[in-house]
């Protein structure tokens, strides 16, 4: 099992308001398999009535990991 961790969080601003957040994720295992990728979290990914200003980094990381799982089929 590969543990995926966040290595960077970048906020994209438009006129001082956060448009999206990019979360860079990295993971590796003992077999030399690794993953590096960036997931963009959009405002529609947030819980209802939540803004980027009210979202913690941990919440953004959880959202990014959740979106990553949706990409893997």
C-alpha cells in the first residue's frame, strides 16, 4: 500500500479572491513504485456554503486525495 502525502499547496488568485487550489501529492513504496501529481481543487469541490478562505489545508488535502481516487479506475 502506498501512502500519498501532500508536498505543496498553491492558491490561484483572481483580484485577491481564491479561484482554485492546486495540491501536489507524492507517494512511494518499498518496491520503487512512486506517484507524483497535482490535483486542482475547485470551489464546487468544497462543502456547501464553504469557501477557500474557510477551508483548512487538511481539508484541501483530503479533497485532493478524494479527487485523485476518482481518476483511478
